[in-house]
C-alpha cells in the first residue's frame, strides 16, 4: 500500500504548497526521488524499467531547467515535473505532459479571470489568496503538474505491480 500512496501524497502536497506559497520545496522533490530509489527495486521493477523511468526524469529535468532558464516556469516546477516523470516513466510521459498542459492552460485562464475580480477585504487578508490575486504574480503551475500526475498514475506500472502483489 505504501507503493500506491507515495506518489499521490507527494502530488497533493506539491499542489497545495504551490497554490498557497507559489513554491514547491526541494525537500518534496528529494523525497519523491528517494522514495522511487527505495521502492522501485522492492516493487520488482527490472533494471530496464528503472532505467526508462530515470531517463524520463532526467529528460524532464533538462527540459524543465531550459524552460526555467527562459523564465517560463519556476525552478520548483522544473524539479517537480522531473520527480513526477521519474515515477510516471517514459510510457505515460507524453499523456502526462499533454494533460498537464491542458489543465495548466485552463487553470491559467481561470486564475487570470480571478485576478480581474475585486475581492472582499477579508479574502485579501489571507496572504495566499492575495498572492494568487496579484496580477504581477506567476502561475502556480505545480497544481496542473500534480493533478495531471494523479490522472495518469492509475495507468502506470506501479498499479500493475501493486495489483500483482495483492
């Protein structure tokens, strides 16, 4: 059951952190990577499967860092997508990225609309809501990355391994 809980819990925490603080802490991504390193061999992933998952994570880290370098995403998002890709693997990486892009686009439009609305003072006194409402603030894209991860996770090798172990 631990195998099935690590990734979804990390995605939920990542989304909440990014939504409320506009950051994704390094310790979350490090924990995600450490859990993969520990659980992948214990779950029965072959060396080839582990290599394909690592390739997905490294590829997304490189792409994420390039996007960060251009100022298009935050550094936390770049590391978070790499950690998610490590768990998702190459076979589901493209669907994950497509879903994350669609959710991210919809979330961005929703947030931009939200930022046009006047908010009552009692809401603006909540620091995280005021930050989300700030028209100069970025978009907490970790929310889209996390939701997409939760959508794709049931189609990954982790669910197959958990079902065969049950």
